[in-house]
C-alpha cells in the first residue's frame, strides 16, 4: 500500500494538486485514511486532514438515485412509471415515453447540461429554473435508445424524490440516508459549520477572480445541485460503499434496504427495452452507479462513480474491496491511483 500511497504523495508534491485523501477497505476492514498535501479554503491553508470535506461533484448522483429508490421501496412510485406522472410539465416531443428507469440509467435522451447552464449560473438561478429548463430541453434521442450521460436526468430524479417524500431533497437525504448511516460530514448543499474542514477545488488561474459561480463560490456550494452539489468526507463515502457491498447480507444495521442496494448496484441497462447492443454490452449502468470499468483489476460486478472536481469512489463485490479517492484537482489521474491500490491489495 505504501507504493500506492507514494504515487499520490509524489503527484501532490510535484504541484499537480493542492491535496488529496485516500480511504480503502476490504472485507469490512478499513485502513486508516491517508491525507496528502494542503487543504485550502478561502484565505486559509493548512496540512490536509483525513476527515476534511470535499465537494464531490457527480459522486452525488448515486445518492440522488438512492433518494428516489427510497420512494420506490416505500411503494410511492415504480421504475416503470412515466416521469410525466410526477412532473406534469414534462410533456411533448416524446417525453411521454420517458420512465423513471430511464432517468437512473442515463437512457432518457435528456442532455447532460442545459444549453443555458452557464447563463443560469451567472444569474445565480435557483434549482427550480434548472428543473424548468430540463422539462423543456430538446431530447437527444428517443427514450431507451442509447446510453448518454445526463445530469439533467438526475436533476429530475431528485425533484421527483422530493415531490413524493414531501421534503426538500437535502432534508430527505439527511433524514433518510445520512443521519441513519452515521454520515455526519455529508450534506447536499453547504453548511457554514464546515468552514474549518471544507476543501477548495483547484481552479485555473483567474477563474475565482473573474466569476462568482464557479465550484468554490458561495452560490454553487449552497445550491445543492442533485447532480453534483454534495459535500462529504472520505470516511463517510467509504461507509456508503459498504452499504452496497453488504447488499446480500441484510442486517439490522443496514440503513438502506439490502434489496434496494442490490438493485442499484447491478447492471440495469440490460433491462432497458430498445437499447442498442453496443451500449447494452459495453456501457453498463445500474441505478445511479456505473457497472464495471473500475480500475485495471475491477470485475464486471464492480460499481463506481467519479466527479469532475477530482473524485472517484467504487467497490467490487467479487473482491470486497472499496476505495475512495478525493483530490482537489479536476482531471486527476485517479484511475492510475486506483489500479495501484488494486494491485497492492489484490495481488497475491
């Protein structure tokens, strides 16, 4: 493991990123999380700590999917229900064929981002305006025809979960997911009490001075975007992964129903009617999780998700390995670090 950690340490020391945190577990045994480099926030800087809190970007998506799946488990909705059954404004141009299943498997035909995304952020728009835009956005293809990564589908999934639960999405996640799971350092959106632990994203020179809607801005941090606005620590995320690894072993400590976790973390694109064969075989998704494609030694059963701020989490039921990689640098070579960790842990 020291060889694997040294890759991260050297990468940070060479100035590629301010810092990183790595957390690894196997078979329920968790190694002590390792922190590297410097934690920066606003005008403050200090050595990175293992319990510091990162904006995890699209690692938020599986959690939003879980919030909707809680409603399915409670009998308030079914995956084969139409999106328009819960969002009446979602109509026309083939939208009537889009199901909840399509939102969670990236097969809805919705775009990843709205054409007006930057303008909405410049205007500090609230989430309701993003929802309005997603309900009107031209579809890229018919429901279920292709797999195409779509943040706007996750946005609508979160909106439906909120409608069905009668709570805001951050409240729903806190009361039904984070608090019961002991994820005390995780939040959708932001809380000023995190100020002494939250970590800034490394942005290109000048961005923070020229815009007030970037990843480190108050606007973005407080927005709580269902597709990418969650803050979390490495330890919390490792615990989240363990919930899914225990999916076949229901016990009283299982916060999220084991069958629900199992359903989310297996290939679901194979069940999408009309999906082309190429995507069915090589672009596999569960419900919120990417299936397979997790490092060089991940099995076809592995599930994972990355975030554009420099984050990657995943686990493999076939080996019991789970890993959280949180860095401050968008575009960090996290797959390389993951593969080094897999070689360290899994090579006999």
